[in-house]
């Protein structure tokens, strides 16, 4: 009936399994294979359509999530409970896509869905009352990517320090992913895209954002250095060669900042 809902799936349920469950419930429905806003012909059609995609919860209680000293299990609870707002991001390129550095033209269309009631409630699904769509510029997108990654690193390092982590693989993988990406172009691509004279002159309004991105990059280097020190204390013998490779790569990355 041209309505939109956010539904909480079963624990550990994959998106494909959820989609199949919904299609079994609505056997005559046509499944739409994209997450773009349907056009008017779909809304006016006699046939029944189902469009299913994953959304990310936007926690209301940011203060609890950012405060130090609060146990991770309490933070985890607030990340997925009492949620009114959810979001979905669609990356797209504006203008000519730079083959050498796609970050320059990578915009994000962010759709925020606001529910009539917070999830989970009496029901596992509630109707969407309002949708808001905004566009994030490549620079804003870069800032958010770094903020999220820095927060993820901090959490994993803290869990490793307080022995909440049974094995250190999640921290190893995260350190490896960030350092490897940075050495092979991640952070360097941001520098090429946003710290060059041409961009700064053409976007005088972005001065504060460029400063923020620079701060986050330097902050990430400090977090990685501390993370590697924590990692060194707990890394098992068979992973020592990987740890040494990460340390060597880190100093290459740090010298390029």
C-alpha cells in the first residue's frame, strides 16, 4: 500500500534469509533488486512490489556511547535499542569520475527514516513517519569515514587492554586493514584530493572541514601507534612476523603524513 516500514530481523539473520521470509509471506510480490527510491509507475501499479534493504540504526543516546568508563556491553545495548531513526547511504559520483582518485568525486546520498515509535517495541516493526534525504560532499564523507574508523580502533584497543577480547584477531584485522589501506593509497588519496592548493582555492568554505580531516588523520596515527604497542604485548608467537610488518608499514604511513 505504498507504505514503508523498518523491521528488526531475527538474531543473526542474514539479509538474504529475511528477504526470503518476506517473499514467502507475500508470495505474489515482485522483489525489487535495488534500493533507489521507486518511480511513480511503481507506486501507481496494480501489482505488489517489495523493496528490502538493510538500514543502520542511529542511536539517540550519543552521550552514553562517547563517555569513557561505560562498559562495552551497555554501549552495545544502546546502539540497537530505543531507536527512532535509521539511515541508508547510497554512494554516487558527481561530475567526471577521477580514475586515479575516486575520492574526489565520491558523494553520498543519505536517507534518514524516522519511525512512529522506537524499535524494538511491542512489535518488531513500525511504520516510517518521515524520510529526509541529504547529500554529503566527498570531504564530509571522508571526515565521517575517518571518525568511524578511529572510534572502531579505540573500542578494539580498549577491549584488548581490559581482556574483554578472547582472541586478538579483530584488533589484528582492523590494524592491518587501516595501515595497509593507508600505505596503499587510503590516507594519501585524501591528501591528494583535499589538501592540494587547487581544492583549497576552489572551496574556501571548506577551511574548517579540511582542518578537521587533518586532525583526524593525525589522531588516527596516534591511535595506531598506541594500538600497535598494545598489540605487541598480546600477540602470539606465530603472528610476530605480521606484527613486525604492521610496525614497518606504520612508520612508512606516518612519514607520509
